[in-house]
């Protein structure tokens, strides 16, 4: 995260930090005046939640307002999609064949497009087996016990500067995915914190991750995309042009209603998701110790620069085991600017659609709590052994990064 071109603010009182800078952000709704208001609302909500949790235990959620709203919305949407599917089949079968086949098929296709999805295993993912990386799996098992979470059933690696944990499918198979560029630039104890944070997602009570509660978010999101008007297409005939214009007006109205419902649900549930992220950070501190968890958050604050370092080393042909030295050099250089980067992350990362709190607030939240000692310690020798176990996957990641 660069401090260049950012409008200055007061580092002591943070006056001016809530300035909306569209050139530093991706558009969210596409209309700048709407995006500005959404930014203001997200900033206030994020700041309010941070203040409410500061110095207090972060609960595991439970049946709060967000979960109740999501469950009710899921029931309504699932019922609507089921009725749509049933009525479409009825129209197709009634006096078959007849003109009713056309609207019936349209309803069936729409229902299938909106049918709730629970995720699926990525067949192209690079899976790591226990016999291939016994040291890595031993570390994962130790961290799982330390944070009170079930161990993942599948471990995957990829070439992204990221990490993730999720449960997919009807059987809710637990998947841990480690992005090797991120893994490679982390010192040993920060690796423990990363695994602790990700496994924390299995027990932190995030309302949007449940098999039922995720239905309205994904369904309304897909429906809003399907109903998005597509102006600009020319038909060549006045009657067709008028018909297309009327259809676009109708679609725009329906799209706005659906999009407003989607935004409202996001507004409700993303606060709970951010609470769950703070709890996952607490679990990371329990596993790796508070210093390592805080340093991991700072690594994520400078993630853009870290990724550039990984790409530079990959293009130079440096093995992934050498990326950590370059990353440590960057960490030392950034220290004088780190406080400003933490603060700027709040301006750049707040969003109604963000499941994570700004990384700078996450680092500050960890520091504000009583310091924890590490429950799991990863030695430098074991960390190097894990890198050796992942050597083939590292080579593929290095090629992917060098090709970007």
C-alpha cells in the first residue's frame, strides 16, 4: 500500500482519514455519488464496530440479528425458486406441446440458474497429501488443537498471495488453501498465525458461511447480475428499438429492487463477518502468540509491496526459499511508514461489501488486547522442511508469478 498520491490526514487524531478518494478504490455500484455515500456509511459502521469491540471479548456470534435475517431470507428465496421451477415444469407439461413451453422453459432455466449452491471442490487445485508433506500436516494438526477447530480434510496450494478456509458441498468438506507467494514471505511464527487465522474460520460463527445463510447472498447476487440491463444494443427498426428501450426500463426497475435487497443483506451480515475476522485474529494470537499475529497483519498491510517482491524474485529465477530474505528487507524499510500505512488501509479498504475489516484495524485490535504467548512454535528447521516438502508446488508458483 503506497502513501503516494493519498490526500493527507492528521496522524494523531485521524481527522481527514475518512476522505473518499475514488481514484484509489474500485467502483462498487458504478455511480460515484452512490459509491461516495456507501463509503461514508461503511466507514462509520467499521469505526463504530471497532470501538465497540475494543477492550472487550469478541463473541462467536450465535443467533444474532444477522443470522436470523439471513435464514428467513434463505427460506423465502428457496421457496420462490422451488415454486418457479415447479411452475415452469407444469407449463412445459401442460397440453404438451404448446406455446407454454417457451415461458415454462424460461422459468426452469432461471430457477436452475438461481438454485442454491454450496460450493464444490476445485478439480484443478493443487492438492497436498499428508504423505507428501508430513511436517506441514503435523503443524496444521497442532494449530487446530490449539484453536479448538477441526482439522481440514483437504489442503490445497495455489499461486495467489492469499489464504482461505471454507466448507464446501453437501458434506461440508473442510478445505484449507495456502497461497504459496504469501506462505514463502512469512517467517516461521507468522506461518503459525496464518494457519491459526484460517482454521479459526471453522469455529468463529461467521453468519455468511453457513450452508443455509449463504443462500440469500449468492442467490440475490446472481439474480442482480442476470437482471442487469444491457443498453447500447441496436436493432435497426424503430419498433424493435422502442421495445428494447421499454424492456431496459422495466429490467432497470426490477434490477434496482433486487440490488437494493442484496445491498441490504450485505449491510446486515458483513458486520458479523468482520466480527468473525477479529475473532479469527484472536485465535491466531492464541496459536502463534500475539507478536506473530500482529506482524502477520502488518505483512498484509503491505501485501501489494510483498507481492511485488515475490514477483521480482520469481522473475530473477530465485528459488522460493530465498523470497523470505527479500521480504524481510522490505519489512525493515517500511517500518518508518508502517503507522501511516495502517491508517491509510482504513480509507482504502472500508466497504459495505468487505468481509474483512481494514488490515490496519486488525493489527491495532491485536495490539490492544492482552499479549498471548504462543501455544504452537514452529522451528526454523521445521519451516525449512515444509518448504522442501512443497518444492514442486513452489516451482509451479514461481513460474506463474514470473509469467505475470
